């Protein structure tokens, strides 16, 4: 079972903490959650990131194009390999799952070491 299967299984069974850890594992090669969120912030998406970390706000959505622009092809290729999915699907998967995963990985508004 690949990382994407694990992620989808965690989401379908209602185990958000598990989906957070699956993404954290995938992000290890690009700086963990901190690295990914840093790239998003540098790309002008700080309001999205802040909403995911906030303890009193709704998670703002992010688009696949915004993810693609922020992370770049090299990082998306690494993630595609980790997830075992085609490169053209990675940004969409991240756009769909990243807001909730970051939210669950930061229950007190701060990320741990992931």
C-alpha cells in the first residue's frame, strides 16, 4: 500500500491525525510541514497557511495551480514518487488534503517537529 493509499484510507476512515502523519512522512524530503508551509508563504499564500494553523478560523482552500506554483516541479516530482501517483495529480491531491492535515497537525496553532 502506497502513501496515497494510506492517506486516502485515513481520510475515509475519519482518522485525521493519521492523514497528517502520512503527509508529514511524504514531506520529509522537502523540509517537513515547515518546509512546505514556508514555500507556500513565500509564494504569497500566507493567509491560507495562517488559516490552517489558526485555532479559531475556517481553513481557507488552496488550488492545485497554487500548490504547483509554490512548490515547483522538482518538489512535486519528489512527492509524486513518494505517493506513487502521476506528477499531474500531486498538486490536486495536496490541494485537497493539505489544509485539513495541517489543521490536525497543529491543534494548538503550532506545528510539532513534523
